C-alpha cells in the first residue's frame, strides 16, 4: 500500500473514531465508497484530495554522491555504496508521497 495513503487512512480513522479496517474497506480505486449507515464518502474524497495536494507541494533536493577523484583509490566500493544509498533514499521519500527534485 502507498505509505501516504496508509498514513491518511490511519489519521482519518483516529479522527472519526472508526476502525482502520472500515476506512480501508471503503476504498474504490483512488476514491472512497460510502460505507455502513454513514455517508462520509464525500468528505473522505475531499480530504484525500487535500491530503494528496499537501504532499504534492513538498519537494526535496538531494545531492547526488560524488565520485572519487582517482581511479583505483579507496573510493572504490564507496562510490557504488553511496549511489545505492542515494537510490534507496529517493525510493523511500517517493514512497511517502513526496517528490524528489531531479
């Protein structure tokens, strides 16, 4: 599940004092169905749109790792590790619904 959506649904469940599962069962693609005897679908859809918009305006710029100055020096291995960590960081940030500046 998208981490941002999970955070949204946990927040909504807590605020509405409803079981988390009730919110997740109301999913309909990227929208929400009405559920139980309560019709809060319209509010959920509006809140979800606002939540997404709040995440869309956040953008992080990361410095790409620099290569070692000389071929064959101690930076061998470090370069590939730093690049791998960079990619991992980018993936984690994007999974949270935040843009990474390219």
